[in-house]
């Protein structure tokens, strides 16, 4: 039977969840998690695209096409890293 390797921290969490879920082993727990994720149908998100949401997306698209400022992935990551550092500075114990 094929085997997988788990980092120690992940294995310990899997042990905890297996015990909580009544599984007899981590192997049984992991097999169940994977089986369920494979057999679940894809979620349908159509209900989220309301006329208001579509109109909002259309406005954003039009603004970008008209030359509105866009951001690179690096700029977005830098922005959120700055926000993360600010949050940590304000909430550090």
C-alpha cells in the first residue's frame, strides 16, 4: 500500500483530530478526509453573482480600462506585509 509522509506537527494535529473523530488510527482519519474531498461535488457559486455584484465588477472593469491605477502582485504583497507588521506592533504582548 502507498504511504505518505507528514511533518511532525501535521501528524500530531491529525492524531488529535483522529481521536476526536473516533478514528482508530491516523491512517483511517487521513484516508477519510481525502476520500471525502475527492467525492464532494464542486460548489456552485452562481448565487453570489447578484445583479448588484455584477454591476460593481463592471464598474471596476470600466475604471481599469479607462486607466485607473492597478497594482502588481508585489505591490499588493508589500501592502499587506506592511499592514501585518503594523498589526503585530500594535498587538504584540
